[in-house]
C-alpha cells in the first residue's frame, strides 16, 4: 500500500487515518503536504463538526520518514510545521486517537489536536535529539503549553519514550482507555462534541489558544448567531437543543 492519508466522513465526524504500515505510519513528504488542503476541505464542509486523527492498525505515527531528511532536513521540517499549524488552526474540535507509538512527528501532530485519547500501552516521545535536529520554536511552545517546561525539557533533552500513565499525569494525554476501549470512547465523545454549539466551541478554541483580537467578533456572533436563544429555549422546554450556527458558513 502506498503511504497515504485516508479519510471518511460519517455522522458529522471526519476521520483521517495515517497509513504507512511498512514504516509504522511514518509521515512522508507527500503526506505532510496533503494534510493542510485536506483540513481546509473539512473546515469548509458544514457536514463536518469534529475531526479525528488516528493511525492505521496498532500504531499512531512513528514520526517523519527519516529517508525524507536525506535531501533537505530544513525543507522536511518546514512541511511538518505547516501541517502541524494547519491542524492547530482547524476551527472545529480535533481529537487524536492514539495506539502504539506516537513519536517525533506523530507527537507533533497529536500535540496540535485539541484533545488526545490513548489506549493503554501507547508510547510517546519527542525525539529530535536523536538526530541532532533543532525542534521548531512553535512546536516547542505548544509542547510547553501542554506539559509545562520541566516535562517538555525532559522529553526534548532525553528523546526517551514515556508510557500512557506518565503522559496522562503530565497532561500530554487527556484520557487513557483500556485495550479495546478506545474506539467506543472516541465514538461517544465525538457524538457529544457534535451535539454541542459550534459557536461556543469555535470561540473557546480561539480564546484557549491565546487569541486576543476577536472578543468583539465573537460577541457579535453570539448576539446574531441564534445558538444562545436556542440553547436557553431547549433548556426551559427540557429538550435537546438544535444548534444551527456553523463555523463553515459563518466564519
């Protein structure tokens, strides 16, 4: 099978699967390039409310395909950063569903997601020190925001792998599921996320990511978007709300 990012949409959830089984789902240059336009397509699709990133089989992603570093390491790193930033900027909730190794570029992608759920036995590592590569400043800052300076330094200095319990304790993952339980939990969580107000989610994502120039924008969207009135009415009428505001059409 050729290395690729396969994808599907079902029940308002877009699932992107990293597929490169010959190299434990390592990302090739073509795969890095393919991710930003794919994300842009899902961002503009009103039928997509949540995005899940995962790996084929028992591995999330073992990093970048090292063979791509032989030509221009800087170019390869630039492709990875562009894909990471596109994932971090995706305006709808994103989840990384992690099994097995989540290392190097794989950890870079997982960190760019809003939430990370892992199956027991997964291993995480940030490994540029094994190759003498300077980890990108933006990626380093994102890692520090997740796990704090001390753990970020440990991961970057040692390039050692940590298990799910340490990843959970340090904030690198949000939930750890028993073996065989990840798919069921992802399905339940994505159903919950898809049922909530996209207006709330989009604004919260920007605020949580540190954006400070859109307060007036979101105040206006809340006033005119209709979700607030629907949410209050549904609460008073004791029914499920039917939120209609969409980031895909409203911006």
